């Protein structure tokens, strides 16, 4: 069985970042629909998307909700650095800090996940 870890790093401030976020969510949905093991991690500036996508008025809120059960969490260090820690926690997304305050990609690779970044 395929195991994929989708890591969203894109910022919220550009159309390019919006496209990367949309592609990340679509990729998660594709793996999910194919009954493949998938997890989504928000890292770097990507942590800012959680608050945006948690707003029911956001264009991609429904898309986010459709894959929210596949969200492993968000980088604790980056959520603090980008000032979105409270928004992440309010959304119910777990803060991850396995390696120096960041999610451990080495752990995921060791568990057989292929890491795909957006």
C-alpha cells in the first residue's frame, strides 16, 4: 500500500501559494479516494492556511473539511513564528514538534511514507 505525507509549505499571500494549497488538498483527496494511506502536514508559512481554511466563507473551506480527517498536524515552531498558533489550536489541528519544534519528516520516511511538498 502506498503511504504519502503531503507537506504544505506555501504562504497565503500569493496566487501561486493559493494554487499550491489547492493542489495539496486535491492530492490528499486523491489518495484518500483511492483508499491509500495519506497524511497532511502544514509547515512553514503553510501553517497560516489553517485559519484561512477554517473560515466557512473561504472558497476552499469545504475542500479542507473533506480531507481534515487526514491532517496529522501543523509545525509547532512555525505556527508560533508566523503568529498563528492560537488559530491552529482553535481549529483542532494538533501542533507537532517531534524534532526541535518541527514535525519529523525522518520519522515519516522511516515509517515508509513518501514525502510530497507543495
